[in-house]
């Protein structure tokens, strides 16, 4: 199968076009028609075999996750997904692999309303690079800058599940069979918080998506906003799968520093708290207040009013 046949067969055939796509796959460029008074949000994420995923990942999960991680970046800015391009580097043309990969990719694309409008296909070590484009009403995008002293700190969903799921997949940990599938799916099929991100426009003072782990990603917000923060670790949202499978200190460690949750971390002023409850209720996405923005530039973890020290509980596990 030649490159153009591969594109036609696996990608063009399912690439449903949104109405704002003037010209999709097949020419030298795609053409899209942005909506009036909207800014285009653009982000690119690459997944490289043996760096970002293991060769044994089910190709359907890889297809899904490749798009999901990009959508998470749009979510954190409050943007609505629209178009993507796909740069695919493959060692060979494996039709079964391509079928499963494209199924996962389009499952996510159709669910989140993204059109595949072009890409590039090359031979080499396996890697997947997606450039996602979204739209956001001009002036309303959420950024990492803007958190103010006194704002409340929130996260969506639960933390640490994806990292524990990876450990289960790699055979590093065993969990009760009733939690196996949930945890593995949280690693392979993350849920980008696209609707929650849009609901936070006009409400959140800053936002970021959690890809490297809360303790690490929050530092970007603190730095770019010029603030500090205090987190009460007892408030960190942990799933039953996490708390039932781990000791309390291990659960804190996964929740604080496990990567790839793709939840949102955001800040909201005291004045907007009520509006936040209403707006988030419409999305159906759970969210939890975990702390507060402070002056200074430090992240402080507390428990029962006393300082809580990450290094005591095996932070090295993730470093
Ligand atoms: P060019 O040589 O002009 O870059 P290509 O032969 O690489 O053209 O691609 C032909 C068409 O197929 C282009 O419209 C391109 O965007 C699209 N395309 C190539 N690879 C992919 C892919 N993996 N997924 C979606 N579209 C692709
Ligand atoms: Mg090309």
C-alpha cells in the first residue's frame, strides 16, 4: 500500500468535514473558515514510541490518546475544538495497526467535533504528532497567568489514576480486579475536560491542564501569575480505585505527582465562586477545591494545618 492509498483508506474515508472546512485532505493545504470574533487556539503534541508510549500500547488507545492529549490543551484555554492535522511516522505499513489506530483517533474526533484536515506520512521510528486548532471568543481565553492572591484553587476529576493505571499495565502493581479496567482506561483513554474549560471562560482567573502531575504543573501557574499557593493534601480528590489500592501516603504521592491525568487545575476569585458552581453543574464534570493562591512564589503543602513534606513519602518514585 502506497502513502496516498494509506491516507485515502484509513484517514480520508472517515474524516468528516465540519461546515467550516472549505478544503480538507488532498491538496497542498487545507482551508478553513474561522468564525467571526474568535481567536484560533493552536497547540501541538507529539507522542514518540518508547518515550511517550510503550510498543505494546493497543493502537486504538494510542489513536484516541494522541488526540485526547491535544484536546486537553484546548480545554485548559477554554477553546472549542475544530480542526487537526496528523503527522504520522511509521516503521512499516501495518494495516491492522492502522485500522485500530484510526478507529481510536476518529472515535475521539467525532465525539469532540474535530475534523482531520491534513497531515503528513513518513517512514521512521513510530511517532504521532497532532496539531490541534480550536476557537475561542477573542479576549476570553484562559491562560496560566492571572491567578491572584486569595483566589481559590480547584481541580477537575480525580488525581493519580493514570499513573497507577500505567503501573498496573507495566506489572509494577497489582490492584483488586474490580479496579483493573478503570485504572487502565484512565491511562489509555483520558477524558480531556473540553466542556469544563469552556464553562470556565469569564470565571477562572487562570487554568492549566495536568500532564506532568499537579505538583509540577502548578509551578507554571505560580510562575506566570507571580503568586504562591497552599494545597491541603487531604482535599486532593482521589478515586476509590486509588485509595483502596494504595496506602494513604502512596495515594497522596500519586495524586500529587502522578502524570497524565489530563484534568484541569484552575483558580477562581471569591466573588465568582457561586457562578462557578452553576456553570460547572451544567458540564457534569466534578471539581474540588484543593487550596488557595497566596502571595510570594512558593507552593506549600499542608495537612491538619501543618507542613506536609512530599520527599518523605517517596516522591522519587516519579522523578
Ligand atoms: P505534500 O507532498 O504536498 O505534502 P502529501 O502527499 O504529503 O502532500 O499529502 C497529500 C495530502 O494528504 C495532503 O492534503 C496532506 O495534508 C494529506 N495527508 C498526508 N498524510 C496525512 C495523514 N497522516 N493524515 C491526514 N492527512 C494526510
Ligand atoms: Mg507531505
